[in-house]
C-alpha cells in the first residue's frame, strides 16, 4: 500500500472583481482580502448566518486585495506579494476576531463605515480634510502624549516558517539603543498565525517597531459636517491655537479666484512673520485635498479686511463659498500645521462625530515594506 503525503494548498475562495465589485467564481487564493471575505460570509463555518454579501463594501475589498498583491522586496534579491494568508483553523474561534487577526497581519483595517463592512489598507496617504478652530466643537480638543519608556524597543513575531517545514520560527527587530544598554528593554511579542514567510514576519516587526519609535501623540476632538466623511485610516491636517501656529481660521467667502482669496473676517498679522494660507476644497477637481500657499504680511499689525488676499502662486482652483481655510505662522522648533491619522470615529449625535487620531509619519508606512537582507535557506 503506497504511503502518500502532500502539502495542502487550501480552499477555493470566491473571487471579487468588476465595477462595481461583485463576487465571482471560486478559485484558490491566499490573498488576505479574499480570506477575510470568506470568514465573514461563509454560511457553513463563517459568519454567513449574520453577515450577508450585501453587508460588505466589495470595492474596498478589491482595493485591499491589490494592496496585498503589490510587489515588494523579499530580502533575497527578488520580489514577492506584500501579504499572504496561509492559516488553518482547527477549533472554535470568534469570526470577527479571526478576521481582524488576518487583517492586522496584512496591515489592513476592518471597519464598519456608512452601513458597510470595509477593508482599508493601513498605508501612507495624502490629506483629505482640514480641521482648525473654525470647524471643530469648542472645548472638545484634547492632546496627549505616549510615554517613551512604555513603548516597545524590541519586537518579536512568532510564525510558522514554510522554509523550515512549517516549524514555529521567530522574526525579531530591536532598536540599537538596546544593544548599547542606553535604554531599558521593553519587549513586545506578536503571534502571526496567518504568516509563513520570514520576509513577511520581518515586515510586521518592522512596522510595529517604526510605530513605537515614531507615533507618540494622540488628539481627539468633536466636529460636525466636515467630519462625516472621515474613516479610520484617513489622514487630515490639523491646526489649533493651542499648538501656537494658528492665527485665524474660518470659511472662504464668495468671489475668490485661484490667486485672490476672500476670507470671512478681519485678520491682523504682526510684521516679520512667515505666514501660510491652507485651503481645503470641498468641490471641483481638487475635492478633498488641502493646498498651502505662503503669503506676504497683509498690512502689518493693522487689522485689514482681506477681500483680495493675493497669493504669489495660484491654487489649483478657486476656493468656493464655505471652503475651510486656516492662516498659520511658522513657529521655530514646531512642525505645525501637522498631519494626523484617524484611529477611531464615533457618532455623538446627528451629523456629529468624535475623532481620535495619532500623529502621522509617512515613513512608518513606507519604510516597513522592505524586510532587509535575509539569509538563503537551501
């Protein structure tokens, strides 16, 4: 009697494609986006009794699929898909927790937004909104700092290595300060059950390390209409008088052009200040974008009605009536205005939201793509 052994490739999953996106035929895939969709909608072993196909924002799942499929360095001179999912469930587990674990390992955010389940890449991105004293709720702003000594400086990721016959292996990244004994070791361990490649485990460790070294601040505030479209993972620009940079903020008046901006109040700027005008466009080709322009000092310290504020370089379009603006000054040693990344959005009433965000550092999301050089395993 022959003794046959094999490596099981895995289940066939429903593919997602089209515009608008829809479920299609079944095929083998270890793409995390397809795995998550299967966990949530499968009627036999998934959450299909509670989650219908229509509950998923499938266009966001296509975006997540492509994010996972993008080509990155594999640490051995070649390339590979950014994220894969090779996981075997052999016991009971919570469906939502299982889906979140797969998403986290693939650097995806599984969120409920606008009545749908969305899958959003946790990546770098441009700003989509501008918040200032002119459009946040009075008294709602809070700013906190994360203690440096509590942040991990040594990250370990446990996974099953396909190159070592699926044995449990460890990927590790630590800050050089640990090796020089200039900082107490604060270790964090991560179990990545869906990961089977050393290069991917190292990308997870590197992302977590960059987060711990760079993301140190959190803000929260309330806002009305301008916050309704914000989602977890969005990046926005924030200025506030408490951060010493904001001079004035409000909404653009009627009659602005691309190079001549109408504001809604008198402004008074001390001479000798470097001043910039930020505008967020709510319509037109630049909808959802924030542009900044340096300006000269308007009228010294004498209050001036800025009906025809000239900017040296035209904006991409004329601000419309009601577009948000912020007039800010550059402060020595201060990086304002600054960008922030949304980590939670909570409804606090009709057309009102509470936003929590952390300081945004693009390198956290771009520099973690490369795992570094890996040894060759024969």
